[in-house]
């Protein structure tokens, strides 16, 4: 940010880019569990067991009161090794830190069978408005604080 005094006494010009850090209100965490087996039934059974483990962890301590919505989808497709079964989860949650801990925990337990698909973050319009207002107040305060030093 650049601050310059202007020709007119007491006038201050502030220009540049302000950086603002806002913590999101909620997020959607997407992850997939997969297994490759020689037959359709084995692949489906294998991924089902791992998905049940993940579902149990979501319901346990990690995510008990934090989730808003959980959606699941599954698929089995032919591949070079036989069949590839996938079970996908999308968790909408309020506590982003718990979502992150859950994904790290599941990655440590399911290692090569687990992939994080995506994180999508949401910030409410009300929160954005409050931060914009705060930023305006700080810029106006900077004008007031700088005024005596630039005379």
C-alpha cells in the first residue's frame, strides 16, 4: 500500500491493494475410496468394507456434530486388473479443521485406497459485508492516524 501526502494541506491519498484473510463458514469435502479386484463381487465387497469404516469414522468423534449433510455414490467399472470399485463421499461441514483432520486420518488408515477429490469453501454474504465494512473503517483510521505526521 502506498501512502502519499497531496498538495492540499491535510489531504492524504492511499492507493494499492489491501489483503484480507477471511476464514470460511463451511466447506464441502469430497473423497473417494477405491479397490481393484479380479471379479465384480470382490471389488464391490472390498470397497464396501472400506466405505463402512470411513462412514463409522465420520459418525464417531471426528465429525459427530459438525456435518450438515453427507452424500455418497458408488460405481464399479471394468479395468485392466478386472474391476475397479469406487465409493465417493461428499461431506458438507461447519468445522473445517475437523474436516481436514478427518481426511488426514482416513488417508493414514486407508492409504492407497483413499483419494481426496476436492475441498470447496463457502463464505456467507453477511460475513463478507462485515469484513468489507471493517476494511473501510481501518482505511479511514489510517487516514486519521497519518494526518498529523504528513503535515
